[in-house]
C-alpha cells in the first residue's frame, strides 16, 4: 500500500500497470509512495529501462488514461522524454515518461498499489540516481531525498562508487565542487522546505566531506 501518494497518482499507476514494455516508478514518488513516505510529490516519474524512445509507449499511456476519463495534456516531448499533465477535474499530476538506456545498478522491486503490482526502483538505485541528478540540476529536493535515504540506512559510499556507472561524467570531487558553490539558503526557501533548512545544510556538509574523501 502506498504511503503518501494522492488518489489521482495511485489511479494513474493502476491504469498504466501491465504495459509492455514495462515501466518502473522512480524518483520522489517511489520514495514518498513506497520507500520512505518522508514527503509528498506532485509528479510521477516512469522509466522505461533499456529503451531508447518513449514515442510508442506515450500513445498507449495517453490512450489508457483517456479511456479512464482522465484529461491528458502534453507539456513537453522529445523521442526519449515526454511530460504529461493528467487531470481528473479538481486535481492534477505531472507524469514524466523517460527512456533510460543505461542499465540499472539493481533490479526493481515489486510493490502493490490498488491491488495491482508495479515495479519500483530500489532505494539504492534511487540514491545513485539522485546523486547523479544533484550534480546536474542542484535541486534541493534531491539533496533532501539523499539525506533521508542515508538516514534510513542507505550506503552513501557505495552509491558514490556506483554513480559513474549511471553517469560517465560523475565524480565525487565534481559533486563536491558543485555543492560547495551552492547558495543553499536561497535554494531551500525557493523549494518550500524551509522547515528542514538546518538538516539540509548539515547533510550538505556531510556530503561535502564524503565527496572529498578517498574512493576505494
């Protein structure tokens, strides 16, 4: 059973379950809904691992959701990425469809939502992905999620070692340089996570120390 997904988010996941090729739920929704429940999220990130395009699956996604009475609006689209706004009247959710040709570090786990089974990226897979994302987009929610994963027992050293397998441009030293130049207070205020500013700043210092340390 999901922890902090909205009824609409759960409905979308149920309607899209069983697609071929299969997708995997990842990112903030996987953490909020199944692993940690530490925050809510307005998005659903669906990854098609081992695929180079989402052109065909996009059509099936739109058809399935429309058949269920949902309104679907395309926000942005490329061959490997599509962002959809899905509405049921008063509520909406952004559903991102992503082709991910890079192999996973770990296989996904199976979780239940509304009586159907879906694939969800493991905590370690998400931790690695969040480290890679943090290098490129400096998003406070990524840092907050990494801190929550580590606090829940995630292996930060292993994730830092695994990250170059997902992103050839990743290095711990480059991540440390990026973090050291981040105006964290302004970013936290803009993200709506002001209540967590002390823990986010404290974890940034921890991550800076780990990133500067020797890698095996």
